C-alpha cells in the first residue's frame, strides 16, 4: 500500500471525527456502558472495521473523546480574557471564571465522561480514565499558577494554601457542572460570581495575616 495522499489523509480525519461525534451523541443518550462499537458504527455510518482501524477498542474511543474535548476547552481558555488594571481581585477572578464557564458549556464532554470514569475503580484501569486524570492535573496546575500570581502581588509565596484553594475551586467547578447537567436552568455565571467572592475572602484572610 502506498503512502497516504493529502485527500486520503483528509478523508481519514473526517471519518475519525464522525466516529467521535457519534460516541458523544450515543453516550449522552445511553451512558458509558450503553455506548457500544456497533451503535457507533450505526450512528456514524461507518463500518465496524473502520472504527477499529482508527481506535483499538471502546476505551480508546472514550479516551479520544476526552482528549479532543479537553483540547478544545483549553484552546478556548487560551483566548484573552478582558482584564483591566482598575479591576479588583474579585473582578479579575470572576472574569476568568466566567470565561471558563462559557468554554465549559461549549465543550463539556471531557468533564462529563471524565467525572463518570473518575468514580470507577477497576483492576485494569481504563486508558480513558488515565487520560482524564492527566488533563485534570493540567487544569489544576493552571488554577495554581493563577493563585500563585495573586499571592505574589502581596509578596507572599504559600504553596500549601495555593494547592488547597485550587482543589477547592476545582471541586466547586465540578459540582456546578453536575448541577448544570441536572438542571439546565442553573446559571453558571451567577454561581461563578459567588465562587469568585468566596475565593476573594480566602485570599483576603490569608494576606491579612501578614
């Protein structure tokens, strides 16, 4: 078989994306256990052999969905947030969290799948779960970098405090995401404003000790 032509490469990538889109649709309807390769084949219109050619098994399928969704979410976060020098710390944190909320609503799949997998404990740990824990660690490190910068404005360096505040923030985001999935009427912007106010109180308390 000769090397792939640009057209064949494009067709292969289009097929891959169709498969991942089908996985997301089916999982939203039937959950993780109800997502089967045969259903993905039916929904995507591609043969089972094509799915196995792109992905070794169901676990690889879910791992690819998580990775794609996380990359899209992270790319959205990398877009500039409108911050000004006149903003208070709370306003800055609230602006960042609002930005994160919008991106999370647009690309929820890595967190939807990931939280489901994170609660599972198997002797043979799924690759998809490992992928989620890896990207989750990257998210936590992003939050920690932001909090470290906030403390640095006050001449402070407290890794333990930053870590605890970051874990609390991530746990709050997880909870709000679940609340939003259970009730679409939950306004993430409003609740992230409250979260930002709570974070500000934590930091004010920490900096007032100095």
